[in-house]
C-alpha cells in the first residue's frame, strides 16, 4: 500500500509539472477564467451599469449572479476536466508514455489515480478563480468549491475512460466536445423549461441546482435531496464505467 501511494504521489507530481509545461493545457486552464471575465463585463454593463461588484449585481438581478456562478462551476469542470484528462492521456498514448509506465511496474489504477487527483486539483483551482472573477461573496466560496469538486467526480471518471479510449489527440477532440456540451447544459436552463429539465438530469445538473439553493440560503432544505441524488447517481455511473473499462482500455494501449 505504501509503495502504491508513493507511486501515485510521484506520478501526480509528474502530471502536475507536465500540465504547467504544456502551453495548450495552460490555455485550457485560463479559458474558463477568461469567459467568466467576459460574462461579468457584459452582464455588469447591462445590469448595473459601471458597478461590477457581486452584491450589486445580485441586488440588481439575483438570477444573473446565479448564472455567473453556475456558469463558472460548469465551465471550470467541463473545460478543465475533459480537456486535461482526455487530451492529456491521448497525448501520452501517442508518445508511448503510458506503455513505458506499465512496463516499469506501474499499475493502470495508479496512473488513473494520479491523473484524477491532478485534474480535481486543477478544477478546484480554476473554479476558485472563476468564483472570484464572477464577484461571488467570499462567505460562499467554500461551499461553491465543495460543490465544484463534487460535480467534478463523475466528469473526471468519465473523462478518464474516454482518455484511455482515445487513440490519438484527434480522437480525444471528438470525445471531449460531447463532455463539454453536456457539462454546460445546466447553464442553458433559463431558455425554457424543457432544457432546464434536461440540464438538471446531467452530471452537473445536480450541483448546479445545489449552488442555486446555496445562493438562496436553502442548501440544507429538503429541496436539496433531489439534485443530491442526481449527483450521486452520476458518480455511481462514472465509477461503474471506470471500473468496468479502464483495465481493458489501458491494456489495449
């Protein structure tokens, strides 16, 4: 067990270093923050004139603050987790890095664990930056980051499977787009009730609803049970898919 933990720690250190050395990945990490800055500028100008403070925006139109913070959550998870994992794993498969690790007595589970940990840390860091750029109130930061991490778990598990299934970076692009679109689906719920119902059933639909409840001060109410159940179901689906497929996909590399 200790040897396995040391391997995971060493692999996580390598993956984190590779993440910051890769210009494409750095752009991926900055994209959600850039989009949040653009959204805040546009919405701030239309809603509260020159004031861009979170409380002022929330007072002018609470739904706009919910949209900003919810969009930050969905983009930080959807963009960061899918791109970092699917593209990152596909790139390593092209370079035969994963095969080298397997020949060096590193198990597929250890590789997956290290990449999942790094991806989760990146998601939370980007989520924190998006929250601050969106002008969220600091007393809600911990809650928002906890929901971001919770929502990232099923997306990370699914992205790990898709990354291992990707033959190259071109295939990774094909797989990452649906993950990103599904992750962003809850943000389009304001368009109509049908999209809202569909979005609420997606992997991030539960935590998006929980965030809205937190902003309303009702996170601990009975209304939180349904979105929490949706999130739990998606975590279970992601875990089952990962457990069933990762060994075969890693061996096929």
